[in-house]
C-alpha cells in the first residue's frame, strides 16, 4: 500500500513538471516572437528575470503568458523583463532589417 502512495505522488510530481515545462516553453516562444531573441536567449531572459525578482521561473512564465497578452504585467516584473530583453536582443533574422523606429521597451504594454 505504501508503494502505491509513493507511486501516485511521483506521478503527480511528473504531471506538474510536464505542465510547468509547457508553460515555460510557451513563455520562451513569446520572448522569441515579441523580443526577437533566439530560444536560448528567451530562456536566459526568463531565468534572469526570475533571479532578479526572486520569483520562481514557472511563475514568471505564467505571468508573461497570462498578463503579457493583456499588457498588464506588474512594473516590478515588466522592467526587469524589458531590461533583460534589451541585453539579449533583438536578434536579427537573416535577410531582414530591424525597424529603425522600433522601441524595444513597451513590448508588454496595453494596446501592443
């Protein structure tokens, strides 16, 4: 009986890990699309914001996904996120040019 309980706990932990991984991957995708960085740089941006704000990486990813869509990121998250994106990007896609009037800040503000 104890073994069944342990196995159920392990399954629950694995389910949580898979869900967390998917959330982080989606947030990396947003960094790639909106911040014009590589996937590796997107990971580094999220990790850096997590470290700067002392908030778990998966929670940063959730905030980016949920509140980033509406442009409603709290300023204590938005500022480190924009700073990290400025440090890592934008990455130029081969064969394209950066828009000269692109404002790298404000990626997650309402109406964008």
